[in-house]
C-alpha cells in the first residue's frame, strides 16, 4: 500500500469512511430498536406504525401479531440489539482512532477494529434471524387477510398468497446480507497485508 509519510492512502480512507457510516447507522438503529422494545407495553397501546388506507383492520392484525412475536422473544432480542449497538460503537471508535490515533498505537486499534467488525457481522446475522421470525408471522397474517382484485381467479389468488411469504423472507434475508456482507469484507480488508504494512510503518514514525 503506497502513500507519502503521514498520508492516508485513498483506498484505506474510503474503507474507513464506509466503516464509520455503516457502523454508525447500524449501531443507531439497533439502539433505537432496543429502547423501543423496552417500551413494549406503551407500544401495545399505540396505533400501528403504518396505517393502511385499503384495509385498516389488516394493518391492526399485522401490528398485533408483530407485538405478540416481539413479546415472546423480548429478552434475547434485547441482548442481541444492545450487544450489536455496543459492537458497532466499538467499531466506530476504533475506526476513528485509526484515522486520528491521538497517541494510540494504530496496530492495536486495527486489531480492535477487525474484531469489532466480525462481532458486528455475527450479531447482525442473529438479529436478521430474529427479523425473519417476526416477518414470517407478518406474512402469515397478510396471506390470510390480504384483499386481492375481484377479477383475479381463485388459482391466481392462491398463487399470490403462496408467494407472499417467500417474497417477505427473501427481502429480510437481503436486508441482512446488505449489512453483514460489507462488515465481513471490511474486516478482511483491515486485516490485509497492505493495511498491516501501512499501520506498522506509521507506528514506526510515531515518536
């Protein structure tokens, strides 16, 4: 990895900025979901987050189903969400210190960054599995209560309802992969020989 003395290589700068954005957003949303789950009793009294202009009763059933599923997995989901928020926070701070060491050895910070990314990827995978369970319940309620066009044949209506569950499942998996994939790729990049060499060189220049 080339670069002038003290200059941050472009590829490393880009990877670091991506890490900051990804870890920051993932940590923020995880903490938000965790604190919302702490207020589950208040959520039960609230209106559905998304009102359906077509079928308010269906929106109510979906909301109730989701709250029941959340109640059943409340404790393990809280642990995962706050652990994920902590891992993302550690990753964010480590990446910041890699960019601006402020007296910290970059090699140690790089190791923390790598393992923070791996931990965040593992926890986000578990969180994604929990999301899949929640969304499966949502899909079942929607499959039973979804209003379809009157001109649609019986077989066509059954096919639409049958495909609803897999479509929601694939969306949930895709949402997880779009976060976990970059976390793992970034962890591999920060443990690459080029990054190690640059970090060792920069640490050697530090008085």
